[in-house]
C-alpha cells in the first residue's frame, strides 16, 4: 500500500480541529480570568470583554 485514502486526510484534519477546540479554547478563558484577577489586585475594575479582546 503506497497511498492512503483522501478521506483519511479529511478525518485527520477534522480531528485536529476538534482537539484544538477542546484543548486550546479554555486557555483563553483561563487567561482572561487571570488578567482580571491581576487588575483586581491592582485596584482596577476591568470587564471581561476588553481583556478577552486583548488576549485574542
């Protein structure tokens, strides 16, 4: 067998996309929460939206 079926490549790409959503997207939420906590310690009240836009 010298070549794999093209559907295998499409399924592989789909799996990579799903794993990216599952494993990497929560990191944005974590980063937003950490920055919000840092600003709170500094005495600044910043909403989640401006921080989320800055992180992404």
